[in-house]
């Protein structure tokens, strides 16, 4: 078993390798002045099972090409198995044809990985679980629900357990329900009927949030417009405090400024994407998925089931 890290999120890769009980493999990644990428693997991997860690995050196309080139190098160096660990699967939002003459880019990425010789994909909170069907190779779809729930369960300031989990739109109800089951909390829905995130205008809040600690949950925070507008709608509906949690913090454009200017108390997300220092905020709480991925890799390498990473006794729903 050998683990290699590319450039997208080196700190997370080091945590994953530590959790898996191995050292990161030696490789050299160079970028030429015209943007071309050169990768060499600096140790023998003949007959080994490889785990290559790379988030397809900003800069998305560069990180994707690094991953494809690394897989090609590993295949030509006679690795027995090539598993790619993708904490953030870029292009995942383009998972269907919403309008005429549009590509399904999430499927294109899956096809490229398979044609490149990948044996298995290990991903975290895909934008839609159906993306697993784009692959004809095994996909282990890890989820961060338990990790995010632990922040609210273990925080002594929230001992009153007066939670309500809120979906920022109708499409996020299943995700909100999973977190609500872990916390033993009811759910509410922001009645946002505009499917364009950049012009989100909630019409109403469905459910009882008055006097409660509302937790907005999403998989990706990109521009932060939807999450901040939803937070204001919850405060207007009488929520005592508003928190947000998500798996992937893309935080493009003015996202951090929007969050700082919003009524959100804290925004909890994972380190699936490396957070640049200039995008940081006092409102951010970053939880690491290093141990989750490390345990999954160890189980996969030893050909053991990974379902132990998903099971947890659910708290009783509190009326």
C-alpha cells in the first residue's frame, strides 16, 4: 500500500496518510511556464496498490490534469491497483442536461478517470449520489454527516439540544433529514423557488424555527449567497441562532465577506478543500476528514467492508 499526494490539498493528504498508518510516497510535480505539467514517481511502485489523493478544486482544471497525469504515470510504472481519493469532486454540479445542448461534465470526468486506468474511486459527499452510476468501477461514497453532527452534539454551549435542521431549498431535504436523524431534531425548509443561486429570494420558511437553534445544511458553499439569504429568512422567522454546515467550502468571489456580514453565528465545514488564508474568517469551524479517509483506505486495502464508517445509533426525535 502506497499513498501519494498531489498539489491540491497537501495538509489533508498528510492527515490521511497518518490515519492510514503510512508515509506519503515520493513524487515530483513540475509546472512549466506555459502551463504544462510534468510528474515523475520517485520510487518503485511495481505490483503495489496505490492511493492517489487529489481534490478537483481551484484551480480545477490544473488539479484535474495533475490527477490524470499521475494516474497515467502509475499505470505505466506497473502499479497493480490505482485508487483515486477525491475529497472534492469538481464539476459534480453538471450532472444532467438542465437545458438543451449542455454537456454532462460530471460524466465526462468519470469517463476520463476510467479510460486513464483507475481501479476505484473514493469520494466524499458527491453533489448527487447518483454520480456513482457514472462509473463502471467501484465507488466508495463517504459521507461527512456524522462528523458535522459531532460538532453540535459535543459543543457544551449547545447542551440544550434545541435544534432544527434546515434545508436551504427543496432539493436539499434528504441531506437535511440525514443530519436531523443524527441530532434527533426536526427539519424545516426554506421555500426558495428560484433555482438560480445568484438570485436566491426565499418566499417563506416551512416548519417551526421560532426560538430554536437553526442549522442550515448544504453540500457545497460556493458564493455563499443562498446560505446567507436563508440565514436572514430564518432570523426573520424567529430563529434564536443560525448556524450553517457544509462539506465543501468552495468560497468563491465575495463568499467570506457575505458570511461575515450575515447573521450566521458559525459556519462548519470540512477540509476537503484547502482554505486559503485570505478566505479565512472567525466564523469558520474546519473539521478534518483525514481520519475518515484514512480508515476507509485501510479497510479497502485489507478488503474489509467500509459500512462501519456509516453506522451510528440515531438519537430519538425530540418533539
